[in-house]
C-alpha cells in the first residue's frame, strides 16, 4: 500500500507500474452508457482535464490532493504535492517520460478495444466496473510529477481552468509552471476560495438561462441585407399550423408509413388507395382537400395594420453609425478598466442599473441609472461606460417606439417632416445622442422607400439637438453625430412668461421641436411635483402643430409608475378630451372638474401604446404602491455589440430582451376629431365582433353587388387601428385556442379567447400575434381580468413573508394541540396488575386470571388504535 511520502519519492516507472498492477481493482460510481466504446475511441492524446470521482481506489493512494480535478459543483482539490518538474531535465528523463506516455497510450488503446468487444457482446451494462473509463486520467496524474507531454497539453490545462472559473482561480489549483503560463496569458491570477466562487458561477448560469430561455435560435436572411428570427415550435403544432396557413391538405404518407401503429382498418384503406392511385387523407383536414384557388395574403389586412414592432423583430445595431465609431473610441482605453468602471457604476456584472432590465433572480433594486447625459461632471472612464452600456439599449428601445409611431401616423406624417424646407427638428433630451441615431435610421428607411436610387446623402436631416452636460461625453457624442447642436441643459419654459408685459411687448422666443425624445428622464426625479414640472417643460418644447413627445422608462413597476403619472397629468391638465366619458369613468374626478374648466387645455392625442384617453386600468391606485403585480410594459430584442459583450462577460448568447414602458403624445392635433372616430365602449364591442369582413380579396369583392361594394368601401374608410385593443402580455398559445390579455378602448383589462372554431382566418392570425400588437379580428369569449394593482400603504415583502411564517407556525402549534387532546380523550385506562412480591407464591388460577384480563384489555384497545 503506497503512502504519501513514498509516492513523492518514487520514480515515474515505479508509479506507473503500481498503477498498472492495480488497474483491475478500479471502480467508479457512475454507470457507463451504451456509447462508452465510441467515446473511448474518440479520446485525444492531448486530453487535458478529466473529471474524476473521489472514491477511486488504489490510484488515489498516490498523493490524493494532487490527482483530482472536480467540476465547479464539487470541492476543488489542493495542488499536487509533487508539483515541480525536475529542475534540469536530461536525456534520461526525456526518454523515461516518453516511455511513460507511450505506456499510457497503450493502456488507453487496450481499454478502448475492451470496451468495443464488451459493447458488441452487450456486456457493458452488466460489467461496467471492469473498465475505468470514467476513472483516473493517467496522463494528467503523471504530468504533475514528470511534466506535461508537450506545450499544447500544458496550454490546454490552463485554458480549461480559465474557462471553468472565469476571472478567478482557487488557491493551489495550478502548479508553478501552469501558474506561470496562466499569468502570461491572462495576467496575474485573482485567488479566491471555491466557496466564494461557487455562488457567482451558479448566478451566472441562472442569469444566462433566464435571459435566454430559448437556447436554440435560428436566423435566416430577410432579403434586405438583414436577418430575421425563425420561430421554433413543436412538430405537432408546426404540422397543424402549416396545414392551416398554406391551405395544403395533410395526407397520410404512403411511402414512409404512419407514425402511429397501423391498424387493420388503416392497412386496408392504404392498400385500396394504392390500387386506385390515390391518397389517404386525415379526417380533420378533409374540408381543406380542395384548394379554393384564390391568392389570399398570409395575414388579414386588418391584422397587418395592427402589427407592432420592428421587422425583423430583432434589432441589429448599425455598424457605420454606432458600433464601429464607439469601438474606435473605446479602443484607446483598457477593456479591463472599462469593464470594472461599468460594473462599479451600474452595480453588478449584468449592469442592473443601466438600460437593461435584469432577470428576477438577480433581485436588483428598482433604482434610476446613476449616470445621466445631462449631469455636468463625468470622468473619461464613466463616459466610456455610458457609451458602451447605455447607447445600445437607448437605440433599440427608441427605434422600436419610433417604428410604432410611424405605423400609427402613416407615411404622410413622416414624409411631411422630410419634405419641410429645413427638414425636421429633433431634440434628444436624455439619451446622449442615441435617440438621434435611431431617428436618422427611420428617415433613411423612409428615404429608401420613397426613391431607392437616390443617395442617402441628399436627405434633409434637419436640425438635431442633443442635451449633454459633461465635456467628456460631449466630445464622444460629437464624434458620432454630425450637423448636431449640443446643449448643456434643457431650457426652462415652465417659469418663462408666455405673453407680452408692460415693459416688453415682444412675445418670448421659444425653441420648439417636431420630435422630443426623453427616455429615462422621469424616474431619477424623486418628488412628484418636480416630475410634473419636468413633463410640462418637455411638453412646452414640442411643436404645437403636430409635434411628438416620446417618454420612455425601464419596464419595471417604478418605471411604469413614472410613465403612468406623466400620462395622468397630461390628460388632466394639458390635453383637451373630446370624449366626456369612456367606460363610465371621467378623466378627472368630480372634485377636479370645476378646476379643469379654468385650465387652458389644447388639442392633443395619445398615439401609443394606449388606444383610450381614460384613466389607466393598471394605474387606478396612483403613485408608488406595494405589491403591484401588473404593469404596462413591452419588449424589444437587440443584438449586443462586442464591447457590451465584454463588459458583461457573455460567452454564448449575444442578444438581449429590453423591457420598457413608454408613452407617445401628439400636440395640437386630435385625430379623433379629424377622422371622426371614438375610443369608447362601442369601439370595444365592434372590436370584439371583429373586422374580418373588411378588405376581402379582389375576386370576392368583384362578385359582390355594386351597392354592397360601395357600403363595404365606406366601412373600410372608417376603419381606424387606433380604436383597436392592444395585447399587453405575451399571448398564451395552446393547442386549439389562443388566450391573450388586452387593454380595450374603454380602458379595461380583459382576457379574450380565440379558438379554432371561431374563425379560420382569426385563428391563423392570432397564432402569429405578438406582445404589443393591436387585435382586429375579434374573439369568441371576453372576460374581465383581475389586475394586481397593489396598495398605497401596504407592507413590505419582508413583513409579508414574516407574517406568513408566523401564521404557519401558529397553525402547526394548534394542530399539534388538537392532536394531543384527541389522543388523551381516546386513551383507555391502563390495566393495573399487582406485581409479585419477593418470596410470595401466586396460585396458578390467579396467574390465568391475570393473563385473561390482559388479553381482554388489549382486545378492547385494538379498534381504537387502528
């Protein structure tokens, strides 16, 4: 039996001889699978790491701490006791090392041959302990004593340690030579105990799984130089969906045979069909056997008008205007310093206080971003962190909102801004310039749609203004944006006079913009009255002849409350409401009605996401509430650039789903008055009934009488997507029906269900619907949904958990007391039989009598005990 000290003094040949002699005694704790032989054949000569079990016998009697490499979930062994290679390797040592590794290769080949033979004889499952395929790795064990086989094996060992433990390293995990190579490749190692590394590794795995629930994503070219995501669905749903969408009959496959076991009736039917040269058709698709011959589009036209979001659904950041310029700016600084600054400022590896919304497992506080574009002082590294961490999210979210505005207002609105003499004027109030880049992408796309051959350089960009307070951030933003004006702060129009005075009869000059973009600017303000002043100031900056105000916050409860508070203030104090009542609810309360008459309101309208102007159904309890479970927010996926990937240390997935709440309001124009539609209960009932009868295909329209065609044309002219309900949560797509939650035009949250039996067109479209779409094809059932609004003066989560624990303990104690009382009531009196005293003689009849009493007593207790 080998001990520690002899093992360290033994020669390589002696160690290997001892290992070979005891190979037959090896055993593992894991069962080998059928494919073990194939795995052994594919084992490489340069294997660097084998995960070994701690219960391996014999060979573990070598220095135990030096021969085990466990995964991150187990305890890491200490460094090998004999870690240093010979100081002066000579020819004899090299020959012995080659002989040792040659013998190791021979052992591996023999094991592989044995595994092949046992697999052919089906003996692997019964005699899995005969081999040590998952046991100790000889090459790694002896490399710590006689040195590594070659430089490639040494580098592989170091890279595996870096990949397994990321930027940290357990003490004594690598020997001196491996540590030297680690330092040369990755810098000086940061030593931390395994107990402190383990939570970070588990958290990183959980966050990656939650951020990317679908690990397998497939993309394809969209024909426009971009990529679009291909949805992955189950085979049964895909078969059903293709059959319904493409109007193709699903037939019984004669050549391949059925997937289910073939019955006698099915076999006879198939033989008859083969003789007649026909095909067997499934019953559920018999009605679809004969194609109707028309060229219907994939979606109903009303569904197309209500779809929201970008196309493709994933936003790709522009290389020329965003990714490459920022990469060039950051290339002048250390990546490590940028990463450390970003994680320090935004409080964590996954930047929970930046634009991104961290998963629930991170338990991040709902606080505003510590860096704002308008702040006066910002260091060089903080400016770099702002560019790398905030710009991509700002661009993706603002672009998503601008696309929705373009869909709701149409091409005439955007082309009208482009055709202005001086071009559109745009203000980026709090995104540091990322909003201007997103707006120019929208104009570029519209410019290409107007005239694809005209160069983009001829487009009238107009006047772009960005609010940037610090000099360092202004210098970086100016490198990204040309023909742009930078302001150190927003002008204060709230406290500026509006009319002429006795001293000065001139009206005050006000700079106003066609589009004002203000993301993440309300939540940093703590006081409610200051928030209202800020929103009112932004409103004064908007052009009163159809200007657009865009407000946007993070998609958590506090961000939604900031957006909902701004919406409520605009509806009560600024925008004149044309509908007196919507769903039996006044915009202002009865007490405030008289005060509202004195306010100088003006025309205006909410463009998105709301299709009503009543009190928000998710904001019935205004202000900050405890326990808010439902809030209005939406999602946008974008591809993270490489510099952001490095900051969060993402190794696999390069996309991120942003969650945000937003509000878009148009000043000076009310489409409800111009087009003559209302957002009320009547609009909801019509939407529930559906607009599927509108926009028929040309052949069906031609077959209609002329009067009916004229009537249908009038109905199509009155159709307005702004009267449709919006899907506020991801649809629940089940087999045979789809359920989704919507916000109706009369300001209610309802749950609608569209089964297959309701309408073939509606069912096909609803299965392709997305979170945030406007739904136009109706539903079969509509029920009111209970909304979790929280309470104004509720208890904290900690207090609620403590109260629940105390209630459980009290219930448990009461149950134990009731059980004890019941047992005491059912307990029979004990049988008292006097004991025999010393020297006393008991007659036999007395003994038999006592035994009889005992039997009778226990016979009475048995029913009660059972």
